[in-house]
C-alpha cells in the first residue's frame, strides 16, 4: 500500500502540469472568443456607419449645387470694409 501511495505522489507533479496546460488552453480559447466578439462588433459598427452615410448621401442633404466655375467670385475676399 505504501508503494502505491508513493507512486501516486510521484504522479502529482505531472497531473499539476496537465492541469496548468488545460488552464492555458482555456485562457487562449477565451481570448480568441473575446477577439472574435470584438471584431464582430467593430464590423457591425462599420456596416451601420456605411448605411447611415449612404442614407445621408442619397437623401439630398449633401448634393452640390452646380455652378459655372468660369465666374469670378463676387466681393473682395471676405473683407467687410468698403475702402
């Protein structure tokens, strides 16, 4: 019985190493899962921003008014005095 107990005690360090490796694997899996979740949220935010931009641009709010570029601007370049 003592020899069996000694054999079991010899196995304890290997068992602890195996448990540590399992813990490391779980840590890596959790980190990967968090990274994938973050990437998915970022992708969703980017897609939503693109949709908002498309709606904004197609809504006519930012349409440019065509004008003749050959015309000289009126005024004196921003000065408010008439000297």
